């Protein structure tokens, strides 16, 4: 017996709605994708990348993981970045974190089971590097929110330091790396003023 029948029913309803609104919708999706944006975000189910920026399928190339981390040794994130820049030719890479991130919150606690603990260690290193600043904040909630922002800044730097981004900038490609954060409380994005272009390196 087929599992999760309600999800298949939802899928059929969604496909029918798309076709009713635009009979050529799926025919266009079958064409070669050419998004201008790579979104690197958190895997949190409350942060659906396309929806919060009002973009349709095909308009945003998306990579998500716990805590929107871009470690230099992670072949998954680096492969996505390489494909987005070299093959798709995106002109914007958006690293987007969110307030209330469980991955960031875990960086304040003790060890968890591997492999998640190894992953959270990337965020713990950001916390340790900024511990003095975090300690000056009034409470744990403020520290958590600030670490979400600091983690975005660290991942923007990590993206900028990759070979693929450095090579694109050396070739004069118009590639910009941005750092944003999403607030679950009001559904709004905020630009953290971290955007980097090749001319600034």
C-alpha cells in the first residue's frame, strides 16, 4: 500500500492548480534552468526559501543544511556553489540565516551525538570567536539572536574564500555574496549589510 497518501493528494492538487493558472507552467520548468540566485539557507521547515522571497520554481537555486553552514571541507556545499557559479552562472549568492535557529542554539550547549555534533562545531567556533561580545548582551535570547547574525557573517566569509568564488572574481564575473537573516516572528528578511563583490577583495 502506498505510504503518505495525503502528500500525493496534495501534489496532484498543486499540479492541477498550477496548470489551471498557467497551462505552460511545467513545459517551462522542463527547459534549462537559469536562476540568477543561489540561496544557502537553513534546513528548518519554517523557512521555505522560494516562498519567503516570492519566487516560483526555477527562479532560485537552493542549498539548505542545519544552520546554513558552508564549511571549507564540505563537498556538498562546495559542489552546489561550484555548479551554481560555473554552470548556472548565478550573479548573487545569498547566505540566509534565521532567528530562532535550532542549530545555532545547539552551539551554546554541550555535545550531541555525531555526526550532528561535528556539524554544530562549525557554529561553536563562531560563538567562541565572539564570546566577549556575546557575554555583554543582556540575556540568552539576545545572545542567541546575535549568534544567528554572526554565523551568517562567518558563512559569507567562507563562501567568499572558496576557490570557485575567487576564480569568478578574478575573471571579472559580476558575482555578489550577500548575508541576510529571516525573522520567524514577522516573516520579514533583513539585510545584514554584509554584501561582498569581487572589487572589494
